[in-house]
C-alpha cells in the first residue's frame, strides 16, 4: 500500500511504487521539464544531514529516477523497501546542466509500514 499525504510518503515493506516528483519553476505554478544534462538525485536516510561534523545519517535508499515527459518519477522496487519498519527522511534535488545550480525542491518523511503477506507464500 502506498500513501502520500503532503510530503509524507508511506509504503508497505517489500512493495514497489512509481512516485511522480514534478518540479515547479520559481513562480510556483509553471512546471519545469527536465532538460538533457540536468541531474535529479533522491536519497532516503535515517535522519537529516546536519553538517555539524557528526557522522552522516545512514543512506538507506539511493533513489532511481526515470523521466516521463520531462517529469522525474521515483522508482521503488521491493528490494528498496525491504528495510526495517520505521520513519526515515527523504529529499530530492536537481542540478541544472546549464548553470550547475543545485536546488533541493522537495523533502519529507518516508515511512516503511509493516507487512503481513510474504512473497514466498502462494495460494494453493
């Protein structure tokens, strides 16, 4: 089961999903179409990176991004979501090819929920 409420994404452990992550231009209304050479990166970590010199939070998912009509789509596989049940932090950023500017354009909480049905059990 996939649930998205605001910037909180919740998914059942072991499930797959395709999550649209559209980018808006500075006016907050006009969609930005990802251009050749732009790089969209998404990571899920155990906590936010504070930069205070402490150890970086563990990277649990290095997101795979595909594009549909210039819109980034986060592809989650069962392997991605087979991590311990709990709450994590995610963000997505774009590095623009023409200026090398980097912008984090969305972030939030990523929840892995418990499962009941295991893939190895089939109805007979």
